[in-house]
C-alpha cells in the first residue's frame, strides 16, 4: 500500500514539475506572442472562451444579486402586509368582544 502511494506521489510531483518547467521557459526570439486586436481582445479561441465565461459569470452574479434584493423586498412587503392584517383582525375581534352579548338561557330548551 505504501509503495502504491509513493508511486502516485512521485508521478504527481513529476507532472507538477513538468508543468512548472513549461511556464518558466524564457521566450525565444522565434516565439510569437498571442495575437491581439486593437481593442485588447485576443484572437485565441481559448482566451475568448475564458473571457466569455468570465463575462457570463459576472452577469449571472449581478442577476442573482438583483433577484435576491427583489426577493428580500417582496418578503419584507408581505411581512408588513401580514402584520397589518393581523392588527386589523385583532382590533375587529376586540371590538366584537367589547360589545355586550345578549344573554340566552341554555337550559330552557331541555
């Protein structure tokens, strides 16, 4: 079991080391930087995809925030309306209880 873990760890380190070596290679005179247009947008499809994903994520977050704020406002309004209805119902009940009730004899019919 330990041998297997050591082999897996060594393989991961080799892959990580290779990735780091690729990023640290100095640019040779023959290498060309990725082309970009005048407005700063790259012609590289991977960069364009990454940028469009970032834009979509930002738009999603903004929409989510807006919807969340609207939901909170709606919830607050509904809560205020419920409190007002409860207050009105309580006042109506108290008014009915304050009126004198006609006395009836429950034992007359029996």
